């Protein structure tokens, strides 16, 4: 995978500033290995599990004759937490965990996700 890692680090720092959530966790994950390329407050077991979950979602949707998985999916979990998994292509996913009591969900979906998609695309150049 050819990607500008310092550009990813700057993008992650910008995301943290936009969400203003100290409990924020995120990882850029290599889909071929399930290993993180970097992030904030990373959970390495979650990296491997989100890689597997994304592959399972893709194959389940295909096997059910549903449209393919798009750019991201969102999981509402207990304790006012949300996980967004952004699919940056066949080689990279990004997991983001936020506390919705501290971070604005509208900013996450309408500002951060598009910014991450564009930023990763730019880091590939």
C-alpha cells in the first residue's frame, strides 16, 4: 500500500480537533493484516475485529443480493458511544469511536467522515 503516513497523522489530529472529544479513539487499519497503521487511543484487538466485520458485511450483502457496502457504516453501542467504520477501499479501513455526550454526531457524519474520505484519498497521491 502506497500512502503518505505523515498526511494520515495530520488528518487524524485535525479530526480530533473537530470532534473535541478526549475519549476519541481511531485507527487506520490495513485490511490485509488487520493491523493499525496509526491512530489515537488505539485498540489493536478492535482493529482486527473491524477488519473481519467489514469483510463479513461485504460478503453478506453480496450473498443477499443487497447493494454493496458504501463508504462507511455506523454502530450505536452502549454508554452513548458510536463507532463509525470508514471504508477507504479494498486495502484500508478506519475505525472511529466517539462518545456522543461529548462529540457532536452531526459533525461526525457531515464533516469528519467526508474529510477523512478526501484526506485519505489525497494521502494516496
